[in-house]
């Protein structure tokens, strides 16, 4: 994923100095690149992109093979009480920001775990719950059948790799018989970063999906291909036959989503 762009003015005017025993820290309290979840980061360092002009010792010997040179560090200039400031605005800079420790465990500090459940058919209205709170928030019922469904993704031009790659889900049938649940694993923040577009709902191609309307702000974030999340979707299909009919509807035509669906285990 590419770096997120931000103007110098936006970065520097959104910094709050917090004094502590180990010296001052600088916290970015704006909204990074327009993503609602990307807030409250600590500024760790700022680098300046090298120009093609001459460099003089000792900088030359330390940066001869580097595109970027050190400009400001939290553990050096920051501890000395020197606030981050950019004087030469004709240069290109990059900033390294660090999230709170809990952000590596979940979307909020009080409900760790990268799992969410979209209760699309909840009588009181659709909602998304996530993390460990899912255990106590989602209604309980007896699962009567478990199915494994696999498919390839529909693409404009299938590569050899695409033809060998299948995505598998778990399809759960419940005793109440009102709806079923799809469980899948995928890239972390893939749903929040893709505007709530899920293959398992008819409104995937709408401007604003029902799932996106209910996503908490802390879940709207760029996706990461180096981490994963578990997704649980309540869907209208009440049994496997109805789910097959839904999948068949999207295996051809301009809205094609699935290729070679397989119903492997039950």
C-alpha cells in the first residue's frame, strides 16, 4: 500500500504537545488522509528527501546511498525540547507516526479482536459489533448445519494464479430458520477500506451499502494485506438451497462475482 499523503500545514497544525517524565511527545490529533479511524498517532520521526545537489562531509558519508535523510527524531530532537518544524517548504518530507499499542489487537481498547458480525436482519435494525463484545452482544441460537463453499473471484482477465486460487467460506444454518450466516477470513480492514462492499449482499454496487452505513468510524480504514480479520454476515438465505440460488445469480452477466462455485463439505 502506498504512503498516505498529507500537507505540511495539516501535519504541523494538528500536533499536540504532551509533556511527560521522558520528555515531550507530539500527538497528531487530526484525521489522517480523510480516514475516520486514523487519528491520535504519535509523531516518531520526520525525514527529508535528498536533493541532487552536492552534499558535504559528514552528511555525505552517511547518506550517499539514501534517498531520505534524517530531519527530526522524537528520541533525539524531541527529547531535547525541539518541536518539529519545517522551514524549507520547497522540499519533500515524510513522517512516521505510531498508533497506540492496543491498535495492533483490535479496533478499540475495550473490545480487542479483529472479528466483526454484521447483524443485517436484526429486528431492531442492522448493526455491526466487533471484538470480544461480539460474544455477549450477538443473539444466541443452535447451529444445525455447517457447510463449506468455495469459489474463484470473477475478474476481467483471469491470470494463471487466479485460476488456481479459491476463496472458501463457512455457511451456518440456525435452528430458528430465519436467516443464515456467512463466515470468512480476509484482509484486515478490507470492508471498511472498500466502502462496505460485500459479495454476500445484493446492494454491493450501490453508492452506499447497508453495511457501510452501520460500520463504526473506527473500522473505516485502509486495508492491510499483511494482516487478516474474521467477518460474520447474517444473510437472507435460510438454507443451503437458497444460498446456492443467490450465488448462481452472480455467476454470469455484468454483475458476475463468482466463478466455479463448489459446495465441498456439509
